[in-house]
C-alpha cells in the first residue's frame, strides 16, 4: 500500500467550487441538541451546497477505465427491474418473514444482514419514511483491491460493491414484493431518505470507528451498506458491542494514514451525539481527487483478513463481556 503524504494541496479548480458554508456546519459539528441530518453529499447535487463538488468528483474520474467499467456494471444493476407487488398478500408471522428475508439477502449477494425498527431521527431532513422496518445489508470489499487505496483499483472496488449492495437490496425487495407486500430497496452511493450507519449499528453490524465507518467483528471496516424499507412484521436484531470503540481510543493507524489529517483524535458533539468524527472539509478535497480515497478503511487493522477474530478475543480478555464499561471516553459532563 503506498504510504500517504501529508502535504496534500487541493487543486484550485476544485476549491473554486467550494461553497461558503462549511460541511462541518451542515453536519452539525459542535451541536449538542439532537436534530436530523441535513443532506450534504450523494444527494441531488442541485439541492445541496456541496453539489458542484459532487459533480466535479464524477467528472474528475471519468477517464479511468477501471472506474468506467465498474460504473457500467453498477448501472446495469440499478437499471434492472424490481418485481411487481403480487396481488395476493402472503400471511406469514414475524419469524417466517425474518427467516425468509435473511435467506433472500444472503442468496442475493449480501455478506451480512440485520433488521431494526426505523426511527425518525435516522431520516434526512426534508425526507419522510413511512415504513416501520429497515433491513440492513452489508457487502464486503475484496481486500486485495481495497488495500491499493487511494489508487483507482480501490475506487473501482468501492463502486463494484455498491453495485452488489444494490443487487442484494433489489433481491430482498423483490422477494417481499413477490409475496404481495411492498418493499423499497436502497443502495449507494447516492443517498436515499435514511442515514444508513445508525440503523446498521442498531441492527448489530458493529461499532462506529474513529474513521467514521462501522467496524464489524468479522469484516472490519471493509464493507458497504445497502437497505430495504418494509412494513411486513419482523424481529429486530440487537446491537453488537465487542470493544471496537475502546480499541479506537488507543489506536491512531487511520488518523496517521489520512493524507489531509481529517480524522479527529477525540470524539465530538454532532447533533446531540458524542462520537468519532471525520472533518468533512479536510476529507472531501482529497476524496474527490483520489477516486473516493478509502485509505482509512483499508489501513484499519480490523479490516485485514484473519485479524478481526483475534482483536475481538483480545478486547474480550481486556474488558470481559462489558466493553461499554471501558468505553473509550465519556461525553464531557456525562459521567
Ligand atoms: S484504524 Fe484504529 S483508530 Fe482507526 S478506526 Fe481502525 S481501529 Fe479505530
Ligand atoms: S477517506 Fe477521508 S478520512 Fe479517510 S483517509 Fe481518505 S481523506 Fe482521510
């Protein structure tokens, strides 16, 4: 993996598009009161202050053949048809729906699947979600490809996995619709109505890492998310806390590796939550000029194949069954 340099200077033509508002202000950095997330990136570019930068990212990466091939592959999946809702609604209980949906997710290409009840605070400002349940899907990167970040091969791998996430989400939604109930798939990179990381944490995918991505107990941070919204009766999974948060408190591999020094060393208040945070204004220019970057998830020790099991065991030895008790750090004034 090429060693990052920390003397990155964004290209002037990119910075000429920078809006007057900081992305950190849009994200609610420093805000102690809860509120919904505001759309910032991967939404309709005409509706967000950073939209011109989002367009620039696409244009900047047009010429690379690996990126172009991965985008074509993903577009074919996005264009594929979703099954119509069958006229006769099946009558299944929550156990049957849950088992069927999880099997359909794995058969459709997901590597992990979890279910949780939707919460209003996960819906982006300006959007509405009426469904009661969200089915979360995770698709793993090919580590040999993602570890080349920030080379185009890693960017293409991210695009390819977004395609696979969309494919799995469509498979699950189609499975539900073929049984006479509505379901709405969603996969990246374009954001839908829901912020995906909070429900992924709630359904047991893992803990938020210092690099702003989830750390899963088996996949580390080397995976992408997709989701399906539905009203069929389901059973919720529990969150999974195994000590990743406490591990991050003593680790700085990602922050040392981040070329623009965007990964903050300490937790911050963000819209009423005290959590790890990546400086949007520092990350985005590098991200935009390096095919989506992904260095931080590639270097995270949890992402290396064969390592996560050992780290889970190590954290269990250190903190027993209650990693929360050791938690990294507490919100000021909360102890
Ligand atoms: S590299 Fe270290 S600090 Fe960063 S997310 Fe991974 S474990 Fe946490
Ligand atoms: S994606 Fe952003 S935060 Fe992560 S290493 Fe790259 S620039 Fe840093």
